[in-house]
C-alpha cells in the first residue's frame, strides 16, 4: 500500500535529539554521526514509541500489517537514507544501521518492512539500474508512493544457489517472459513493485527485473499460520508468462552476484 497523503513528522524524542547517546549502542557508533542525524533518530524513536508500539501487538495477533502507518513512515524520510543522489538521504550506512536499531527495538516486523523496502529492494535498484531508471524509481520509493519487495528466495532452493534458480526469463523482442515461483519475502502481498531474480535461459545468468503489481500472470498467496514476525506479510509468488519490458530490467544486474550485493 502506498502513502496516499502526506503526513507530518513527529517531534524528535528529547532523550535522543541533541545528544550522541543511543540505548543499546554498545560500540558507541552514534559518535560517528552528525548531530542532525541524531535528530532523525529521535523522530524515528518517537514514531515507533507513540504510533507503532500501542497497536503492534494487536496486529501481531491478527497477523496483519498496519497499513495506515505507511504515510507516517514515509514522512520520516528514512527510506533510502544511505543512498547518494536521486532524492535519497545520502546520510551514510552508520545512520542507516542506527535507524534499524530504533525500529527493531520496538518491533522486528516493522523493521523488516523497512529493511525490505529501503534496503533489499531500493538497494537493488540503486546498485543495479541505470541512472535514468534510478531517477524514476528511487524518489517514488523514498516518498512511500511506491512500496517495494525483493524476490530472490524460491520454494525449493532457497536464495543462495545461483544454478538452482528455477524462475526463468526468456527474451522475446523488447520484452522478457518470466515463469516460476518465489516464497518467503516480506511486503509481498501489498508491494507496488517487486524485484525478481530470474535465470536467463539464453546465458544461464541470473538477472533482475521489476514486476509491477497487477501485471498479468503475477499472483501472490499469503503464507498463513506463522509463529514469528507475524506482522510481516510473507507470500508465495507465482509467475506465469509474466511479460516485463526491457525498461524494467535491472540494467547492471548481469549475474547472481548482483542481487547478492543488496543482501550484504
């Protein structure tokens, strides 16, 4: 679900803003970031304490995601915080890690939502697409207008075996035809766009594709009866002759190493 309207940013937590102290920062990494970055951490702490913490247990019990909080999350401006240019934050990886700490200290499921959207999916686009493609997609994702997911794991082979990719891509003129299945990745049931890793039938290399919600042949089935991370909306994805234009191929993803870079 995309952010449908702008939301105001919460006031920074006074226990964080203006200081270089973060609870749980045993290696004192907060000393490596600028004071204005600590203000960002304060905003995130306030959001998680005042908006997420009061409702997250209910959503855990229902195994649902609090979609109404997406506009407020987007207003924090933390999606793509560590990427340079393309309307992203350019703040660096240390701040990005401290932000994950603040998210996870309240709820690991919400932290997973951010990690998939901002890290795996936006990271794949940042690392593997052309400048023109990044200029189109990354601002939309940073503002929460497009929520994304990352589909590498497969039902039979997991995510770590290049030659085991059963999802395939076949070139057909200026389009690609994708067939296969993916499983166990977050945001899958409601993402506007999913990064899909598929093995090219011509050269055997794993390439990356952006598959947009509503594309014919693309379907999701939510995974039920989970015990952990119940708020995370994992799904099994099926691709049946899904056609993706060359414009939606990750231009710099030419082997299995490329999608693995965004997982590092």
